[in-house]
C-alpha cells in the first residue's frame, strides 16, 4: 500500500497527493500528530534526510516533494513528449514552487487581511507570466499538446490561492480554463471529493505543526511556547 507520511493537513505534501491522484494510485495518509510519532518515524531509517513528507511507493522511501512529484510524473507519463517538453515542465514546476510558498504561509498569518494581501501581490507578479505561457503554447496546457505535471502542480497552487481570493482568475481566462480542466480529471476529481482530502489549513493545522516539531507558535497565538521543551533549569530548550 502506498503511504504518505506528513502532518495532519495539506502543506507541502499536497502536490504529491495531487500527483498520486492524477495517476489514480490509491494511497493512505499517515498523519504524524505527536513528537513521539515523528521520533518513531525517524527511528525507522525511512527518512533519508530526517524530513517529511515521506512517500512510500514501489518499495521506495522518497523524500523531498519535488523528487516525489517528478517520480510520479515519469511513472504516469506526465513529463511531456520531448526533452524540450521536459525542461519546460521543470521550469514551470520550479516557478510554481516559488509561487505556492505564499499560499503555504497564509494560515500562519494573524488575520485574513494579512494572508490575502501577499497572495494578491504574488499573483500580480506570477499570474500574467503563467497566462502568457499558456497563450504562447496555444494548446490549453502549459507544455506540449496534453496534460503534464506542470499543469497539475500549477492547478494545485492556484487552488490554494482561490480559497483565500475566490475571484483571483477573473482577468486570466486561460489560467481559469486550465484550472477547471485539471480539476475535472477523473483522479483529481475523485480525490478532491474524498475523505483523504484535508480541509483548508487554519489554526488547528498551525497548532498541530508546532506540537509535532515542538516549535514556537506564531506571535498572534496565546502561550506561544506551549510546545517548546523546557530545560532542567526552566529555560526554554530549542
């Protein structure tokens, strides 16, 4: 059984879930909810660099989301038809990773306004570039004449933005059409409507991550150090 180990939420594992979904690979979310559970996972030796997410698939233990995404792209034939297609997929996926970071951080902001303004600013920078690429390619896809993993990761990132800014794609019709097309793919549609799909990240997710990593909560939370270990003399330990 394919397993994906991560916090109890979307986070940096979500693009991997979408790539599993587009490949219609059944998988199990293994939620790491305590420091002890993370320590136990590390003790198995399955984490090559002591980092999550961890994808167990085909007898492999894969670390780093970018590596997982590309493995699944190759496995399912979503890397384009030519070397030129493949390098465009890589360039777009790398850009999407930068673009998506703002949405990943949104739940950690103190207010909705503090989350939304950076998202709008980031989209103003990247949105027109993605739209221009779709126009240049002229097929409705980012690369070549059929769906690639570049389309999937871009649609996943846009979904994260749209949850905060629902009218984001009004002025980018090609992006809006691509987003709809990816969401209509059978595997993606099934995943998004399944119990495996975690809800939009909020305070619960932020607290869960701090608990597992034993880290300080963002400044707007009460008792910021509630999960930080206390040393023998009462000092906070990091």
